[in-house]
C-alpha cells in the first residue's frame, strides 16, 4: 500500500488556491484595464507616464468616476495624475498639455462626471526654494483651472491648490524622479452642495 504524501497542509492548499485565483484576477485586470493604477492606492490612477496622444477622455472619466463599496457607500475620492507639462520655471502650458486638457474638459463635462466638483493640485520637484515651488505650483494649478473653465467646465465646480514640493511621489535625486514629482492631479471632491 502506497502512502499518500500531502506536501501542503490543508490550509496551505487554501492559500495556494487563493494565490492562483489572485494571480488569475490580476492577469485579467491587467488585460481588461487600459490605464495603470498607482501603487499608493486604488483611488489613484497614474497616467503621468502615458503619452498624451494615447490618453482618451474616457480614460479620465473612468479614473475619476466614483465607485461604491459593497455596502453602497462612496469609495475614496478618485484622483488622476496627468502629464501636464509647462515651460521651464513657468506656468505657461506646452502645446501637448493643452491637447490633454481639452480631453480633460470633455471628461469633466461627460454625463458620468457633470455633477461632481474637482480639485486641481499642482506639484513640483524640489529644485528651487520651497516658497518659489509653492507659488509656481499654485500658478500652474490656476492655469489648469482656467483652461478647463475655457473648455466649458463650470468654474464653480473647480478649485485649485499649489502644494509645491510637499508631496513627492518619487525621488528628487534623479531626473526621472523629479519629472514624476512635477505633476498635476485632479481629485473628485464629490457632488455639488
């Protein structure tokens, strides 16, 4: 009579099964979702490394749509990181940034988002003084707010804030890290009150 060897205890088999299911879900998620989700939370969609011509208004709508948890409550405030580029040490938008903001304007006026308010956050890297960076990020956020208002988004649904270098998402030691830190984020604040 052969002795049957069980290499994993019963609860180990459950863990392996969960791992396989998790990997399958992850693979399905990667195949089904066109936009990456940042590692710092499910409510952050990071499009900052995506080419502007690839980003569509629908991607922005999907990123900023309010989902509900299993009890029907609204989930965390969705936010999207965008590659909005400015001229060096300036609040002047580059042409590709204007093209992107046209798409953002269409997204914010789409039926799924037209009742929500949004905050526009400007961020910088740590090159330059803290006061300079705070003022620069504020001016940049205001420029984005104004541009979106000019695309047809109601100004009353928008607010802007400059956070300077206070909230880095990457290192400020490398050029690539500093590029990630120079960003605009749009946050869904919920419905108008």
